[in-house]
């Protein structure tokens, strides 16, 4: 049901652009707290025309998720309620009556007899996720919403949330949703299960890799399952669980979670380009600026691992990046996509309300205007040029003066310990803030996709980079290896005889990755000849939203010929995706070292030389710096 101040749509980006910019306090972005408030307010107001008559659901246009329309309507309500909760927590005013709107929705959604009632947590597993969003929002708006609800409504909300007790939550980040939901129940005198909470904590602790990084749902020490869920659930929710519990939060656990977040934040802040673009890697990227939620948690929980002004700079740049690139559509709704709508990013669990998990990007609004995160100046100066090794996940994170962040991946494959077809959002050798992968696995007969180190065998079969074994991360270098397993035309995996293993080493500096690859065959030669292919970054040539000027693969060693492929596919950055590659001119031989320079740049860089002697490769950069890679 629309309200008088619900806009008819399309004005959010223009309204935000019209706000005055503060070049003194925010020399990099110009944005202030007012810009964040304006985006939050206008986004919330735009949803009201899509609310059900009782306001219990927000039924947005678009295809339904696999959970169905009722669940999708709950999702629109619950996730946007988080943004309203953050907005209310840090302000003494509520000029748009967000509190009243969501209070009405709570009354209707929790009423089993209402036409827009919420599906219960036993009826729809997705409701277990949304219950956690409702719990966070209720906590943050406790004084404005919960405390003013009719006792009968409070009882119904507690009864609905209590469906989390005994419910089956997946062995993944979902365990945090159960704990956060029960934390709010406990805080209002509702039921909660200490044994369930403790079992979840034990499982989630088992997923911790070290130095701030978790592998989602993998308590076996493998770093395969790493993506943006690491900050926006696995790190953020433990701290919010403690925040909701207040004085009942275990002090030892709070300190553990604060320390883990402090370890993550310096790495996390390095995954955003100067323009605010987050690393384009992993699933659920339609959540966009939820990527900044954990950054805001730093100052919320008194952590100084990243300076407050720097937190605001990245948070503002990222929100501005999406606002200015069409994330909000003609109705001021967040679409399923990255910039604008991009239907191929839809996943089975994605509904029209799914993008509002981005509400986590407004978490900084719980802090008052006088807090240093809003009042300290942004850092001013040129972007740093540095390569950071992230050993728990096998990444090299490279920042360069062109503002693009490049990540070379030697540890993440989204797999277990058994071979499997590659996932393009996890298994590629590199990802960036300015490109996306070809959205296909290396299938038989397909031209080379981006960022491969793979064998191409008979019938055009490709070896799959899964499972991946990290073998080293240090300085500007990382390395990994994987067994050679082909994907056949029938979708079946075909192991290669001879104990064949592909070993890969990377040295990342600025816009250039030096990539070295060697085939090892411990049990004899390959049964059939194969070519080694090393490919570079995919950049669009049509419908271009963004494309760095240079994507190239230049041979440095090992008898390679070059070429390029154009894939008639699209990603959010454009279509007709061009991929440069190099390929051995003769069948690959075990023991031979092949090397290329893989370039992603805004202008042609000078390339290094490569020397190999006695199993040691020396990379000689044009400015005289050197990297030594031990291949023994």
C-alpha cells in the first residue's frame, strides 16, 4: 500500500547527486552521512508501493525464487527492515515514519490469520534466514519499534521467531542465522536452546582458517569455500550476536570475534577498487554493497584496524559506485544484477527481494553523526601500489595506481576434496574489481575461457582446476597444483593416467602477473598428447559497461603461440567477451616450464624478463626489482 511520501520512482540517483559534497572532509568521494541517509530513506520509501495491504510483505515485481512468492514477500520486508533498523538506531528523528511502517508489517506478518502472514520457519527454510534479519532489525529499532508494539503482537513475533528452535539449519553460514534469531528471543525473555547455540558455535569455529578468514561450511581446514559470505555473515553475524545479547554475551567469545574481525579488516579493505567497486568473485553478488557491512562493523565494535575515515571512504565509494551505475532501477528498486539488472546472476534462491541483503551496507548508520567514522577526514593521496599475500585462502591481492584491484587465486575452488567441473566464479586463476569471468566452465570443444592454466586433450576436452591444493603464499608469490582430470562431453570426469599434476606459480606486481606452469607426471607419460593453454582476462567488446584498455598474454618461456577467443556470452561488464591466450605449439612434455606475462591494465606496461636456471626462475622487472621463484 502506497503512502503519501512514497515516491513513484526513478529519482534516487538524481536526488543523491544533488546533495552538496564535502571536499574537505571527504576529498576522495565527496560523500557525507547525509548521502547514506538519503539513499537509505529513498530506497525504503520506494518499497512502500509494493507492500501488501497489511504491510507484512513487500511483493516486488519479477520472477519468484524457488521458495515461492510468500517467502519472497517476507524477504523483501525482512531485509529492508534491517536498513530501517540501522537508520533508526543512529538517529533521534524518523521523518518518514519507518518505525510505524515496519511496526504495522510486524503485526500483519506475525498474524496467522492475516492474508499477508509470513510463512513459518518450518514451512519454508528460507524464512530461517529472514528471521535473523528481522531479529537484527528489531534489536536495532528496539526503542522505536519493539517497545511500542502491542503485547499481543510481541507474543506473535516471539512465537514466529521461536520456530528456529529445533529447526534444521544447513551446515554453513546459516548456523549464524539460528544463533542470531535466538539471541533476540533470549533478550526479550523468549525461548532459546543453549545446546543448539553451543553446537552451532563449535561448528562455526571449525570453519575458521586463521587471520580473519573462514571457509564457509568447511570445518576440514580446506580454504575452498571463500567468498563475500566470509565478511557479510561469517564475520559480521558473530559480532551482532554479541551485540544483541548485550550483557549476556560471553566476554571471551566477544573478544575472539573482535580479534578475528580486526585481523580481517586490513585484507578486506584491499578488495575494493578506488572507484568503490568490490571484487567480482563468488556467489550472491546481487547483494552488491553488503560487501561493506563488515567494514562498518569495525568502528561499531571499537576496532581501529582500519582508520574511521578510510572505512567511510570505502563505504561511500562503494555505495556511490552502485547508485551511479544503475543499481536502482526506474522504480528506485534494487534489481537482480551488479550494475543494472542482469538476469544471468539470478540463482535458484534469488527472489525480487534478495538484493536487499545489501541493507548490511547501511550498518554504519547505527553510529551517530559525531562518531569519527562520520567526522574524520577521508585519507587523501594516490592509491597504494602493493601486493598483499593472504595465506589462509591462497590469494595475492594487488593494488595499483590505476585503481583496479587484481586477485590471483591459488586456494579457492568452491569444492570438497574430490574432482569436479569448475565453477567460473571460484576456480579461475584471477579475479578483479573491473572484470568478470566468462560465465561458463571449460567445456569440451569450447574455446579457452579466461584465466586458465589447463590441458586441452583429445575431443577438445579441458582439464578442470578442482580440487586445488595450495602449495605456497609469500610476498608477491603464490603457487598451487591440481590433478589433471578431464571433463568429457557427457559431463563425466575422466582422470588422466600417469599421476599427471599441473603445477602453477604466480608473481603479481601491479598490472602484470608472471605465470609459470609445469606438468608433472610421476608415473609415466600422458596416454594421449595434450596442449597446455594459459589464458588471460576476459574483457567485453560489445555493450561495454566497463573494460580495462589492455588485456594480453605475452609468452616469456616455453615454446608458446598466441591467439584470442571471443565468447558470445555476457557478464555484467558487457558482452562478446574477448580472451587472449597462449598455447604450446607442440604437445606438452612433463618437466618443461612454460611462462607468460598476463596483463590487465589501462595502458601498456613494461614487461619483465624471465630467466630459468637449475630449477630457479628469476623475474627481472624493468625498474631493477627481482623476484626469485623456486620451482624445485
